[in-house]
């Protein structure tokens, strides 16, 4: 039997067919003299990535390949890759060649020479490290995110948003069952989950320009980042999904009041009619936001989206009947129009959350035998 590798390099991929041979060639060059393997975890790319990886696994003994169907996400992909490996060390890096592979041997030697060192991190924000040709706005966003994270961390890091690091197997085993596995920021998830000061060392590098393909960073990454911070800060006491549902309700409430003001104060419609129309607009808004954010892992698409919207409106209409009745009563009792509207809207909130959570995004897709398409993580 072959000896298990010292280090397993975990590389999540999504449409990286052109970059994979390049990053493998660079790893071959810098890791000569080490026992190592690389585990590519691909989220069912549609650009021929699977074919490239299948061919590589047939010709290169160091290459392993996991193809995930129906689920996506960088963090969860990395965790699955680590779970399949017998290596002592796990390295995480991207396939887009932006991480400087030349510091990887240095990080490996650091962990091998110091048994007390738990985590080696590639940093863009220390010494000669840098972010290359990033735009000014991206630099500001990254710095802001780093500053926010430091409020939650018990381990001092210059670059907690780094996606390039090396860790011991023991640290993985300590944290894996409590990690969220959500989004792109697996290092942040790891450090927050462990919840104790870690023995770390940082290695500066210059963040390089992507060679091929397109960046996966978008607004979804920001939402998943927010989800992770909320979960690790108050998730033990209040479910993150409930918090997101309340935040979505607040946007609906703002829309509710805006429409009510336009129809009643500006358009001079009767209050009952204005309240009914503003309630309908808020229900539609709440469904759209909750489907896109709160219930993103199981969001409804296609026919499922239309059916879900109809059922959601039906459920919320029950609360809306009470909403309109009570708000109208309060208004006629000379309660200010905005307070009457807010009171009516809040009364239906508990009903809407409790019922719609279990019917619209749980029972509805299952109850129709899978005919409705359920969205997966983007």
C-alpha cells in the first residue's frame, strides 16, 4: 500500500477547465520532494471541466476528482474534499491562479517543523503582500469586510477573508461538524467555529490576475458573508433564517408604508382600499426577498416559483384580513394612519412566518412529487 500523502491540496472548481492543467503544472513544480495529492471538487461545471479532470485522474496518480451534482458552494466543496483525504495537512487554494503557489512549500515546512502551529495563512495585507490590480471599490469592500470580521474573531489575522491557507487534520476534525459550510469564506467559518485563539502564522503574497474564466464573486457572496457572521454571532440563540425573515419583512414594511402613503395621502384613495393594495404589494415583495435570500438553498424556480407565490399570497391573505380589519378600526378610532398601518402589518407577521416556512418552502416542493423545481445554491 502507498503511504498517505503529507498534504492534500483541495481546489474547488466551477467552470475552470482552462485553468486546471495550469494550476496542476505549477503544483508539480513547487511541491517536488513532498508527498502530496490534489483533490479537485467540481460543482458540475458546464464548460468541460469534468472531462478535463477525468482525463487527469487517469494519467496522474496525484490527482483525485469529486463531482458534485445538485449542490454548490466553495466552503462545502472544500470540506467534502478534506473529508475524503488521509493526509496530515489540508491546503485550500483557488483554481484561477490568483494564489501564489510558491509560498505553499514554505507553509508546509512551517507546519512540519513546528508541531504547535495549527494554521498557515496566505495574506494580502501584510509586509510585501498585495491585491494586484483591484479596483478602488473592491479594495474598500475587502478592507471593510476585514474590519467587520475582526470584531468577531478571537484569533488576530490580517486577512481573515483569505481563501488560501494550510491547516492540520486535527483542526479540521475539531471544527468540521460545527461549521456552516456556507458561502466562499471558509477560513472565516473555520476560525469563528473553533472559537478559541489559534496558533497561526501568516505568509504574504501578491494576489494575481485571473488567467481564464470569470470571477464567481457577486452579490450572493455578500449575502452568504452576512449569513455566516449572523450565524456565528447569534445563531446559537436565534435561528439565522428567522432573522433574515424579519429583515425581509422590514423591507416589505417599508414598501407597505410607501405604497400606503402614495395611494392614500397622494392618490386620495379610501384608506381600506389603499391598505389592501399596499398589503398585497408588501406580500409580493416579502415572497421575492425570502425566496432569493432567506430560503435561497431551496428557492423556488419556474412553475414552482409561480405556485409558491400563489400559495404564499393565499397564506398571507388570512393574516391580511385581520391586518386590514384592525388597521381600519384603529384609523377610524383616530389613531395616526402610519401607526394604524404598522400595527395591522405586524399582526400577521407571526402567522406568515410560521405557516409559509413549512408550506411554501418545505411541503409544497415535496408534496408535488418533485415536479416543481427547487433551486440550489448558486
